[in-house]
C-alpha cells in the first residue's frame, strides 16, 4: 500500500516561515569561520591545512623552510612541493593525535587492570597496532617494532 503524503496546514506553513526568519545562521565573520569547520573531527582530511589550536605562523615557517629546501623548478614541481608540505604537516598532526590517544589510554589503564582496559579501549586485540603491545613480563605497555612470532 502506498503512503499518502500529508498536506501541510496553513498554520504549520506560517509557523515554518516565522521560524525561518529567526534562524539566519552565523552573521559575524568569526561565527561564519567557526561554522565552516563544524564537520571537522580530527583534521586529517581537512581542506584548510591549519586548524584551530594550530599556529598559522608555525605552519608558514614550516612551509617556507620546506619549499626552500625542496627548491621546486617549474609549475609541476611547485605543486608537488606544496603537496609534500601539506602531507608532512598532516603527518605531524597525526603524530600528535596518536600521542594524545596513547597518553589517554595509559592514564585510564593506570586506574584499573591495564590489559583489560586497553583491550576495551582498542575494541579488540585485532584492532590494535602491531607496534603497540602488552609486555606482561615487564608489567608495562611497550611501544616499538612488532615482535617476531616465530621463524619466517
């Protein structure tokens, strides 16, 4: 059986129009800038390379140093050099995110059974990185190259 489309009453239409007049969205440049970043969660895929909490001056210095060292010749090399800069900046951000996440996991792990808490936080042992592992004989979390499981 097909669904019937309900007709909007005149009273609902008038209420919708009144509400629309009130909800104009951000008005100030600062409000518009903030709203433009509403969908950013971690910034790894952000179109604006410098996010809130990061220093534009630090990025510009980083960019200028990298471009000078790469010494691009021509339009293609210049485009590639800027992509290298963007990728390197995002990798630095990813490193900071990883460090913050590990610090948070370690802080939580200190409050209870570390192995149980880390397993819960990581979702499962399969989801964890091969570079992060529990070394029970040392009684601490170790970060480093994965251990060999046997002869290869």
